[in-house]
């Protein structure tokens, strides 16, 4: 039976192993393996019925050795401090792999947003922003959307922070609406990065996206955008899922029709029906017959309990931490290639960086320019990872961690300990 999953311990264990495999000096590792700051806040909100509820929120700042803290804010009923610490650490690694001048942070509120009205969500967001305002800022810590948050959420954060500062502060968040200084291409950037990652690993294996059978677990922002781009790149998307369950079609799903159905009706996948389409469970999506599996939901999805059931040859991690350390070992033995989260889903933070630069310079770039820059940067990161795979005879995950840790350790060493 698999051990109890602790996401923060999981990322620390993988980092420790990568330090050993990469022969990296451990002098500064004690600094890197722990966050610089953990903030817990309690958020009183007046509900629509006049009652007052108090929500628990977090902001964890892992490292700013390479630049300002950077990381999303998620709203989820199962959000924990351990999860947010792990996500903040992954952000530091992700930014280092992408070679952008950011550190890592993450925020979260323990709440099921589907149970709140728009007014209640707005008030909760404003209260959370007020609580963490002293530790965020365009040169300090820049939040962004994550699970169950979006451009509207970031607009509320931006407005609240700007009101507190008495001036417009567009650089304090990324992933905001284009009309408020957001970047074109940001909404689909993480999903696009997943497709770019898939294309790069397939090319390494002398294959192409066309007719590649893809299964996607999760149809949130990342999963749905990845599904659309795969579909329009002639990949065969055989399975998708959301919180209500999954759909499967051996000949490929009509992703445009499914997305239109969900957007137009507000319904879930369990409500969708079409000829040749079967309803399956989320677990069956993971284990379905496909070439590429894209876990795009939450952490801890591929475990020791189901790793032997997978039929794919490649996993591209669109979610953060979807694969446990135990499962990784099983997948390696089975010869399944895992493109790790800290590279595969880095498209969002890369385009967030582009958005931040545009805000600083008061510029607006066209979507095609943003997408081209994203692909070029990810190609370079992929080459760096493949070089370490060859150098250290290790998995893609270990190689990505080694690339990141070498940069973080180098930065710590040349700056030294203060005072």
C-alpha cells in the first residue's frame, strides 16, 4: 500500500536525490530546501445571508535568490500548508529551468469556490489581498491565477492592491485581463506549453503530434486549452475528464464541440453525449489506451496503486506534482518517459514573465510574438534538460531538477550568506 502523500516531503526527497545524481555541492542546500517565509492568514467575510465566515489562507515564499517571488493563488477546499509549500518550491525550480529571473511562491485559500456567490468570492479575494499586501508587489512577489482562480480574480487583486497604494500597480499580478495590462496569449499559455513539451519529446523519439493518441485528465484552464491545441494540431484526443467523470472515443473526440457545449451550457462532461463517445471514470482516463497521458488536474494522481495500470508510453505533467515518488520509480522501470511538471507546465509562468516585462516597459506585444517567444524559450530549456539526461544517465525529471538546482545553488554561492 502506498504511503501517505506529503507533497512538500515529496519535492524535498526528489531535490535531495537530484543533488546526489547531479554531484551538486550541498553547502547551500539547507537554504534551498526550505521556504524563506510561510504566512497564514484568517479572512473574515460577510456572506450574502448576513452571517460571517472566517476562511484560512496562505502565502508561501520559497526563494527570491534569482528574482522576485512568483506564483499563483488557488482556491480549493483541500488546500493545505504542505501543498502550498510544495507548490512554492516547484515554482522556484520551474523558473530556474525556464531561466527567467523569478523565484518561487504560492498562495491558497481553503474554500470551495463553487459554494460562494460572485460577491462573496470578490469579498474573499479582496480580504486575502489586504492580508498579504505587505509582502507582495511588482518587485517583491507577483501572484497569478491557479486552480479555481482566473483573470477576474486577478482583476480584484490588482484593484485592491492599487487602492491600498493609491495608484495603478499593474505589475503586482499577472494573468489579469488584457484591458487591465494583461498579456495576449497568457490565458492559454500553460496549455500551449504542454503541447510544446509534447511536441519536443515526440520529436526526440522521431515522432510527430499528428495522429498521436492523447488522453487528458482535467478540463480546467490548462487541460481544456491543451485539448483544443492538440485537436487543432491533428493529434487524436481519445479521452478527457473533469470533476464529474470522463469521455472516451477510440477514433478521437470532437474537442471543439465538447468545449462549446461546456461553455454554452455551463454543464459538465457527464452531461455530454454523442455517437461513439463512452462515459468513463477519471481512473479509467489515466489507464486508457493512449500514446501520451496528460494529467492536468491536481497533485497525487499517479501513484504506486495505479502506475502499473497505465498504458501510455509518455506522460506530460500539466498539473503540479501529479506523480508520486513511488510511482516515478515504477514508471522508470516500465520505460515510460515522464516529462516533468517543472518543465511541461512552465508556459504559464514564462508568459507571466512576458506580461510583467510589458507592464514595466508599458508595451503591448501581439499574440503571435508572445507564442513564438514562448516556444523558443521552451526549446532552449528542453535542450538543457536533454543535455543533463545524457550527462547523468537519468530521467527527465531528475535532469530538470539538476538544471534548476545548479542555477539556484550557484546564485546562493555567489551572493553568499547575509550578514
